[in-house]
């Protein structure tokens, strides 16, 4: 800001205090310095400044009031935001009002000055929205690195069993069968609350926009906001999947009529307004519309002798593990847009239990069969064509929770160590020594990973091998969906089974 002396902006550059005169002369005879940009019409001056980088543009904004007005231009900063793929104003429109002041007081630069003086100076120039958007995105990695964050406890009672967030709304499933939906961007937090159809705990849930999918036992329930839409059952036989029309009972009577069968893992995802769902040992994936609960199609496996083991989504493709026998696993890829199976890979000597997608790699976590001398196996294929890229053998078991991916790097744990492996060159980049046995790994934005051991939980910088800050939470294998993270926040269940939010924006 003008008249504030030397101040560091978000790029760490000190802005010099320069007189705001448009015409300036020095003592030499042949020297006449003119502010050419300031003399131009505003439209032409902004066109000249638009060729500068964002870093140089921030420097120019501290020269004088004239240049500050010229650089405070939405089209110029929007171009820089689009270049960095920050194409929306979510960081401005959905900014977290409940802790923005605390973070900006700790921060550096123009944004801190803006918030500190805005209430006391009516003539202070309002920064354009795209510049605020750029600065907030730019500061996010620095906030993670320096642990500039605010912590809040969102849900205390009843005990929370699972959570899911779409970066705007947080859905929490509770022990008593209720679901609480909060807005994590603005206060008040609570948006609505509703009850599941059964008197049992919520095992899993997913929220996307106004739709929420809730799982109790093997019963999936579709809700639009707090209003019930439909229910699908996976433990009463194939003929009873459409449980309400088949049984003839109302949603209010379902709790009395429903008798849960043997529990199996249920896999479901929300994609393009549809629900994709199946269960362990199934031979097809069902697709329902979230709007009315009507079945759209069923995706059948080409080999009818196979049984489902795991499923994940990435862009327009579904990646599925099928078991052909006790020791053979097939990984099949289905393209949703063209409605065809693309390719298939086979792991004949190991039981692939979990499948994950990196940026350009497909990763399978397996337990080795009797033909191999190792215990754990990580297979890596090219995600576009299924060609084998690399294979990693370990002398310890690899569980579903002990392997994660970041970019095209594989992060997996062994006894008291976390290993960073680059599969394309088959290079072990780094090893992190932990305080206990790692039980759960969760990849976080940028270059961070959350490591939960049997003693403590910390956030590590896996690229530099340094420990950043502690998480006051414990891993519980019975509650796998206990953590969510994006670039602006971490949501997790703490030791009291309540939801804790750590905000970085």
C-alpha cells in the first residue's frame, strides 16, 4: 500500500517508496525520466502491464498510486489465474469467513495489509477479485510449509463414525444413524440433519452437491438434501435390490421389515449425477439416477466366473479388480463415455487386494502367492494401455491402508519406515523413519503425507524428508473413512470421535 514504507508482498519482494510524480528530472543534462505508462490512457497502460509476469506485476503495484490503479485489473489477473489453472473464484466466493482474519494477520504482504486496514480506511482501494484469488492460491503452499492454520472442532455429539466432503459441504455419519451436513466455508455451519432408514450406525457415506448416499448394513440410501429419494439393498438377493417396490413397504416401515444378511464390502461412487454401486463377489456394476433412483444400466463383466474385489474411478474410467481363482486377479478398465471395456491385466502369482490411480500410473497392492519368496507386491502399469511399468517386492505384508500415491510416486510403509518409490526408474527416493509402526498413509496436497502409527500421527514432507506438524487423531481400522483433505483444509476424526478441521486458506 502507498505510504506504508517498505513492505514485503506475497512474493517476498520489498516494494520501494518511489515519489508518485509523473514527471521526474535529475541533475544530469541529458537525462529526462518520464513515467510513460502513467501518461498513457488507462486502457493502453494496462495493455503494457499485461505482458508482465505476476511477480513483476506485484512489484509494479507498489510504485505509486497511478500504477496501483492500473495493476488492479481483473482481466490481467484473470489471465495469470487461468495460466496457473486457477480458473474459478472459489477462493473468493466461498472463502472461509470463520478464520480468514486470523490467517491474514499471520501472513505477509498486500493481502494482510488489505484486511488490516479495510475496516479503518474507507478510501482504501479494494483489490480486484482475481488478484485476491491469485494471492490466496499462491499462499497455500507457504501456509502448509509454515503450518499457518486455524483449528476448529465442528461436530462433538453424537460420536461420528465416518465423514465425506466435496470441499463445500461436509457430511458426517453418526453412531445413532443420523447424518449431519455442514457448510465448511461460511458460518453458521449446520445446513441440515436427517435420519437414516435403519436404527444402526452409518458405515459409509458420500456427498456431492445436494445429493448424499448413506450406507447402513448393506443398504444404500439416496437423499436429495434432507429428503429421501430411494434405497438399494445388496444383502437380500438379486431380486430384492430394488427393495422398496419389491417389498411393498414404505420407507418408514423398512426398519421393522428389513433383516440384514451377511455383511460384505459395498463399493459405490457418484459420477455425473449417477450412482455406480456394487459389492464384493458381485459380477456387475449397477448404475442408478440420483434424481429419481431409477436404474439406468448394469455394467457386466466379460468373464462371468469372476467376482468383484475392489473398484475405483478416475476421470471417465472405472478400474475394477476381479478374482478368477484363489491366486489369480484380473484388473479390468471400463470407459464410461464409449461404454466399452478398454483393456485387462492379470496378476497370476499374487492376490491384488487394492487398486489405486496415480497421475499416469495404475497401482495394484497385492499379497504374494506361494510361487514368490516375498510377502508383499506392488505392481505398476501404464494407466493408458495397461503395460507393466515396474514391480516392487517387500518382505512384509502390504495392507490396503499402508500404500498411497502422490503424482507418479508410490508411498508405502514397512516396519518403522515409510518408503518413497519412483516406479518408472525403479528408484527408492527416500526413507522416513517413524516413531512407531505405520498403520495408515494418506496422501495430502502438494508434497505432504499423513502417517498414522500405533503411537502418534504426523504430517511429513515426503520430498524433503522432514516432519511438519502433529495430528491429534488415531487410526481405527473399523472406521476407514475418517479423514478428508484438499489444498485448503484437513478434516479428520480426533481421539474423541468428533470432527476437527485444520484450515490453511
